[in-house]
């Protein structure tokens, strides 16, 4: 790594050890630094330390004396979860093969920065409301995924700089906060000294900004960007605008961090914050706990912000002590943050921001968000009306016809539309918050004392983000109270929130097939239609305590503030206010049971795993022994046939149109997700190879098998190829074959083109590639044979991932759209100007050859942010570029 200029360095002595650091005050005057948002100060330090050649332009932009520019961010560490890491590891194993085949040293292919995989995205809520649900779900998880997990163990033993947090330990974001984040990091220098600098990182999950809560700068990237960072490539971003949220007053009693986060999501969604940083400041900030900050920061992707940053302050330092960080680390943090202008204090001048939002904490009210979007905040009184209006089209939930009522056998009563069929206290957003978890447990205790139970049609589950949560809940004896209402521990992973919710109650599954419009209430961060469960059309985000309350009520058709949840064992009506503990009760329990020793004990075993993990056997080796019979792990096809030298031209000629898509086609539409249907092309491929129909598993578990992923690409039922009009034969992606004689599922159609070595092009509308399932969205298009995408706008990370796969992201000029071209699918396309691309804005001419003999010339735009992006395109993507670089360095 490039080292910073000597004139920017200063030194600290801590416990008789001398450390170097990049001094921000040697770049700018104290007055200039004081005006900068804290997140920008950390960004400047990163550039000065890692990419000093870019510092002049970045510095000029930071103080308003230069134009917009690219920031080559170099994270000091990287995190993956198993959905994104398996493909990355498969790529690494294959890159070692290709390096060896081209005459280089395969042992040289290793992560260049510390990379940690947290296995948290595979476990499913199969068993629940049972004392041993955690163990049973892990049994199922390892039965289905043992091959994948053995491969991860191979990587753990074979790659340097790579660590694994095993299944059943915790989720990526909570492990990041509790175990891995240092706030201040150490890096060796070439002269043998140690350098101190801010802990800054990226991870392949869009909710990575949760770590911003404790003063660590980090954000989510796509899998390909993560792979590039892992091999030492920068993660480039445009210099960000920063929105400041000035916080005043404090939240009223009974108002939770969930309510705050939903309020922030609502106000920021109304603004244009995509690609921007958000930073909190102001006199009210000291009233927000580290846990409340984490809940707010976690929601960043729900309104599109790259970062939601809380500067380091005394609250952060208190968290480092609570979470068991060593005294030596805390001393370094105090010394470094004091020497640098990175410690936020109330008596310091407030930074200046590009935009300013005033937030009075006293205005926040108890809320939920739904029925389909995280920013659809509803007061508790309005939740029922939002369901009626958004899901039922304004109709009453009980409208009269017999089909509106579904017979509940256990209680001999009908349930109707709006029934809460799932209530899940689930990992990501809120389970890292002790106050909210204890609040929910105390509510469950009071409900239990009064004889209240969950309704029998509600599937309940408790899946915390770390084992520490279970430790302090057990210490408070609250796990027994959760269990009494069906909220037994189900696992430690991203379960319900990402769609690993399992099946509904058996009879409710039948009702859903008959048309029941049910509701899921969850303490997560996403509630898109069908995300949690394909048979449940509506979802409401809520605090853990409200998840328990709605499980008792059994319906969204209730005003929790004014209507009773149920009746006590004495027949008396019980209201939410009767059950909700006071803030004083909650705080007393938090102080009593949330102990540093719990964090320390779990940190000591964070790499060990359960007996399931320890029983898995895997041998390390330089190159991975691929099995031709594997249905989980296949040598990646897109790294086949790489030559020692790249192509000399980017020219595209004679291309054909694969699909024309509309607006807002997200990566979740492109990259397959959810369970693999037996009747799908992917399911048929697996069944033909002897897989049990019960264990076809999720697409997310087979992301290291391109045969499955390609057959599943664009199969989301809402995808519509506009070239087909109303003649599309089925749901999901379909396209004309190369002869334009037959309409086929997309995978089969694309194969007819690739068999003829014909390039393909995708067309789309605005916001192409938004969403969270990013890496395979770009990989799928490249492997299908797509050489370019032409859209009205392309989301930032997807654009970067397309380039990372060697696919050229082109955009229509303002005022032009694909509808203007009146494409039929029989046209042939040439692109002129691709070999003249330079950093900045470029024009490319599309020539459309119609079957009539007519030609049409269309001017398109392509933005290139760096010379590195041109290198990636010429090399056919970032991985071939890295392979050639390693070969050149190690070939004998």
C-alpha cells in the first residue's frame, strides 16, 4: 500500500510505544477542519494515507475550492456474509487455478486486507415456539449446507488474511459492532513503525452503515466491489454531499429507537439522498444511546444514503468499555481521537453541511411502517387504515362474503384479511438494542402474568443478532416469558428479515392459498411485498415489544393505543398501556443484566462455532479440488478461457436485443432469490442430478453454481420483456430466440445467441439495478452474453458491478428513452466510440440496423470515473484484471 507523504505525519507515544498518524491539521488549518463533517474528515485521512496522489483534488473539493471528483476509498478491512462470500470464495479458488494455468504462482492469490465471513444468511425458521428450536434449525441448516460450509472451511485453512464466524454465532452487523470494530486501527509501515488511523471498512451488505453508530466509517458494497477491495483495489465513490441532521431535545417516555429510525426513514425518503452521506450532530445527540444510533444507522439503505454517521464521542467510548474492548485498545482510541479532530464534543463548533435538517426528538411518536415500504410510517392508530387502503383497496376487512372468513380450528373462530400470521423479533435492526429487547421481554412477562397468549394462527420467532442478547435475556429470566408467548429462540442469523421465515402455520398456508391477505409484523428493516414470505402480501416494521403485542392481538385491524389486545384470565380487557413497561423499569434491567463479561466471553469463542461446525472436516490446499458432481460449487464459468493478454478492443457490432425492460427493475428482479421451485429450470437441473425435491434449498445457498443462478436470472414473476407485449408466455423473463422464431425462457433464449457467438444488449428505463442482491445481478447479465446495458439511469453500485464484469453501462441522453426507439427485437446494433473512452463523460453512437434496411443513429452517454474502470472493461472485468496482474508479478 502506498504510504503517505512524510510532511503529513505526526506521532503519538502510548504506553512507551511510538505510533505515526496522518495529521489532519497538517493538511488544513484548524478553522478549515472544524467546518468539515466528521465523516469527511475520516474520508480525507483515508485518501491522504492510502492514495496521496488523489489528495490534492479531494482536498480542494472538501473545502469548496475544486470541482466534484472521485474519492479512491481504501478500506482497512472487509466483511462478507455467506450469500455474497460463497461466490467470492469460488472466484478466489478459480483465480488460483487460472493463475497456475497461465504460469503464475497460485499461492500469491490471497486477500490483501483482512476479510471476515459471517455465516448468517442460510438458517431458516423451520422450527419455532419450541425449546430446542435453535438446535433443530441448525441441524437442518447443516444438513442442507454442509458442502458449502466445508468449502468455507477449506478457504479458512487455505487463504491468508481470511477469517470465519461460524453459523449460529451472530449476524454480520452485530458481530461487526460487538467483536470486530476497533474504532482506531493499527497498520504496519515499511519502516517498521506502526500507524494509527480510523477504522474504516466496507461489507457486502447494504445495512453495513449500522457500524457508523460508533464512529466507524463504512458502507455496503456489491459482491464484486467487495472482491476488488479484498485484492487491494480501491472502492471509488464520487465525493459525497453531506446532509446534517441537527438533533434537539430528547425522546418522550415510551418512544423507542425504532420509532426514531422510522421517522428518519420517512423524512429522508422524501429528499434525494442517494449516494449522499448523512451525519447527526447537535445538542440532542448526547441523549441518544449507542444502541439507538445503531438502529437508525442500520436503516440507511431504506432511503438510499451511503452513510448515516454518528461521530465518536463519550457514548462511543462507553460502548467500547461495555462490549469488553481491552483497556489497551481504549487507551489508543482516547489518545488518537483526542490528537485528531475526530472526537465530537458539545462545546465545539458545529460542522457545516451541504443540507440541513432539524430534528426535534420530542416530536417522535410510537409508530410502525408498512404495509410495503420501510418509509411508510404509520401511527399506531393508523396502522389498520393503511392496510385497508393499501392492501384491500379501501374495503373493510370483514366485508360479508364467506370467502373473507377463514376457519381457525384451534379456537373455533374465523380469521380474516389483516390477520397477523407472522410476528418475528428478528436480527438486523433492533436486536442489538438491549433496551428494546428487554422492553419486549418485560411486556411478555406482564402478558404472561395476565394469562394472555399469542393467537394460534401467528407464527412467532425470536432470532437475535448475537448470543450476547440471549445471555442477558437469560440473566433477566426473560427467555421464559418470551417462550410463554411462543417467542422461543429460533436461531442467531438473518432469518425472517431476509425471507428465511419458513412456512406459515399449516392451516394458514391453506388459507393463504385460498386468498387470505395476511400480515407479518417484524422488528427488521425491510417489508417489501412478499419479501418475508411469498404468501404474505403485507408487512409492518415494528419494535420488538410491538411484535409481541401484535402476536397477542392477532390482527393489524386494531388501534393499539385505544383498543384492548385481549382479555386477562379474569376476563378483564388488557390494553397495550397495561403491558408496556416504563422506561425506568427497562433502564434498571439494562444496568443490571447487560454486562461486559457477556461480551468478553462470547468474543473469546466467536471463531469456534457450535459442535456442528467443529465436526465438519476440510483439508487445506493451494488449489481447490472441484467436484464435477457438485450442485453447490462449480468452477466459475466467467473465468474460463482467460488469456494472458486482454482484448485490444471494446467494440460491439452485430449485437441483438435480449430484453427491453421498464422502470425500477431492481437487482432483486434480476438476481434470483427465495426457494427454488421444483418446476423451474433451476429446479429441473437439480432434480436431474438427483437432488431431493425437499432440499432444493434457496437460490441464496447456490450462488456458487452458475448453472442454477443463470437459469434463475430474471425469473421474478413481475419481470416483463416489453418486446413481447401482451404475448409473454409466462411470468418472469422470456425472450425471442436468435431466429426470432420462438419465445423461450430467458436462459434458453440467450443460449441460442451465445451458441452463435452473438453479443446481446439489455435496454431499460430509470433506476435500473437498485436493490440489495447486487453481485449476481451483474454476473448473470455477463454470463448470459450481455455486453452492454442501455438505460435511462443506472444505480451507482450496479453500474460499478457491471463494469466489474466487463459490461458497459450506457445511458440515454436527457429526453430520450427506449420507447422512442420502437424496437421490435429483430434489429442489429453497432456501438461506435467504445475504444475512445476516457475518464469523464463520453458519447457513444448506437447504430440501429432495422430489417427494412433503415438505419437510426442514437447518441448515448457513458460516464467513466477512473482509469481503473477502463482497465476493468478492457480486461473483461476486475477478476481477469487481477489474475493478469498476479501472473505478471509471479510468473517465472
